[in-house]
C-alpha cells in the first residue's frame, strides 16, 4: 500500500527531497516509480484535506480534482502538475504557465484501450449481443430476433486518423474490412503506407457501412454528424462514437433512428454526462456504455506510470515529453515570449482552417526583433495550433513536432533581419500542401496586440480572434454590397471588415469579423454570388 511504501522509505538512509501529492485515486503499480524512489515522499490525499500545501513540489490528478490559480498560489513550491489521462480541462493552463508550473499529461496511455472498446462496440452493435444477452437472461430464447451482420466485406468509415484511428484501421483490416478515412492531414503517401483509402468527408459518408469518429471536440467538429451529414449516409448505416460527446448531434441521431435510416448506434460518450436522454437510450438499436473506453486496468496503469516517470524526470532536471504548456521558462522570459506565443498559436489555428487539403511542409520565418526571443517555443506553438483542431490526441508545444512527423509533415524555422514590411517584427508562416500553398504574415504591436497583416500576398490588418468569414472574390464594384446585404438577410452583423487586393479589377480577398458563427447556409449563399469564388468561416 502507499502508506506502507512511505513508511518503508522513511527508514532508509536517504532523506526524501521531493514531496508529491496524489490527489485522485490512481494505480499503485503505476505510481511505483515514485513510491519506490527513496528521494520521494508520495502522499495520497485529496488536495482539499491536505496540510502544508506550500511544501509540495508536484501534484498528480485525474479528472476529480480541479486545479485553479487559487490552489496554485497556496502550493507555492509547486513545480509540476501531472494529469493521469489526456484531458486537462480541470487545470488552469494559463495560470500554471504564468506561475512557471509545468503541466504534463499522458496522451498515449489509453490508445489501445479506446481502440479495442470501439471495436467491441462495433461487434456488439452489428451482432446485437447486448440485446441477446438481456433476452436470454430474461428467460427467453429468440434466435431469429437477433440475426446480425458480418464485418467481413464491409466499408468502415473512420473520421479522424490519429493514434486511435490508425489502430482502428489495423483491426478493421484483420476483419477483412475496407477502411475509408477522412482526415485533412492524411497524405496519400501515408495512406498508401498504412493500407487505407483517403477520401473526402462526403465520400466517407456515402460509401461507409459503418462510421466511427475519432476527432477532438472543437467548434468545427461539434455536430459534425448532424442533420445534413447523416442525411448523406447510406440507409442502414451504423454509427459509433467513442471519442467525444457532441460530435454526433443527438437530436439528429434520434431523427434518423426514428426514420429507420440508421440501422444502429453505439455510444460511449454523450453531449451531457451522465446521460439523461431517456428517448435516445430507449431505442432497441442503440447500445451504450458510461464513458469507459479508456477504463481498463492496463490503461489506468499506463497513464499513472507515464505521469510518474514524467514527474520524476522533471524533478531530476531532465526534459519531459508531454508538456502542455511552456516547459522551461522563467516568469521574466515568459512575459517576453507570451505575445508572440499567442500570435503564433492563432496563426496556426487560422492556417489549419484555411488549408484543408493534405499538408507536407510548414515553414516559419522570423524577421526583425522577434528573432531575439526563443523562437523554437513560438514555432512549436504555431505547430500545436495548426494540428490541434484535427488531431484526436492531445497536441501541445512539446509533442507537436512528433505528431507532425507521424503524419508526414516537416517543419523548418528561419531568421532574417530583412522582409519585415515596415514592421518592427514579422512572423511569416507558409504551409505547403499536395495541391496548393497558403501563407500568413503576423506581427505584434504593443499598442494594438497581435495582428494578421498579409494573407497569400494580399495586405490586410485584422485581429486574429472571434468569428470570421474569409472570402476570395473578383475586385468588382458592388461585391461588398452584395456580401453585406446577404449577411443582413441572414441576421449576421458585421463587426469589422478588411479588404485586400493586388491590382485593380483582379483577385481580392475579404476578412469579415461577425458577431456570431456563420452557418453552412450563410457560407453556401456567399459562394453562390457570381463574383465570389471561395468563402469559408474561421473560428479563432
């Protein structure tokens, strides 16, 4: 037991020099790197009940403990917070960075567990195993009522192809299924190497017999499988969600279940948890589990062991591999880097949403006084911003490079005192894809904050935040009026607008800031305007 391990260590000649508080229940075997180290005093106690909080060097939590800035201030010696799992929603990351506290997680620990649970849900759904089990336990013997569907020969649509998605594809091939994958970052070369077919979202929806989602929950993916997209699927499709509640719109799901369009759904996650939607659970062809995809003995052991090793390495002065925030900055250096760090993160988000085709390389070029800071940190920030909207694993400044490499994306960093376009500092990011290239220039001005000042050679000047609409159009009289009138008809109010052109009457762009998210209907209406040849929403 933990208490005995602590007692044993107190009898050793080595005095504990690291104090670690484990606030939530964790696998003792997983904590063994800490428990068996005579230099460590490891206390397992809820943080609300612990004494002498100011003496702890490290805090280990799962999801039950909320780590606020107020708590960090009480734990004045705290150097590292470790989350035994992927999600860090219960930790104030900005406050931790401000106080020079490193936050780490365990993004790989539950990959196999979630992949296996997903496949177990697929098998259970298609073979009606839960229903047959309930029937036979009720004293029935209804063999004909539970005729199932084989997996062999079926097309499995995988939306999101990170660590978990790729493990799903391996298992699908073993069952002689054909994996079709939608992932904007998946190149054809990597798809061929992994033996999957890369396709557009519409193609996956139209050809798949079974669809499973493995993306993070973002503004882009919330309701991804809603009324419109589910309507594009085959009649008799099976839907699986073991990723994040909200990726499948539950109202749309119930509609298509009532219509008989969906043959069945298997859900481990829900829009609200614990789930209270009795109507959804009442469908005979819906099976559900209480968010347990990561709940295996092995996964819980793995995440505890990963964060234990990370904490020990950090306290010994070694680098960590799964840091969420800036890992080694003093408060003074952090204050100097912070404006550019936030700018590059926003630039990454912007590029990710504008460049939706597969990507091969990202260049980040620094000009002016920004080159005087530690730019490797801001480059990692840009990469994390670029990858995080589309990757199912937790992406952070430290692991962004590794995740990019896994997806066949290279990145480079260059410095120059020239090409600052009249600004004291300039950051120029170029994304090279299989089909096209996209460029963004950003700067930080002390009086005005972060700005985007050039897009694909067009001069603009806007703050990278909020709800935006990006439009490419012909420079003709009346285009702006048509755009404004169309938005007014859809009750979308314009906050600011930037227009850029290279020559009179040629190609031009607009970046329009609006007061609410532009719906699909609004975007499609904009695309229908003769002079507009591209329009899309951007959320920053």
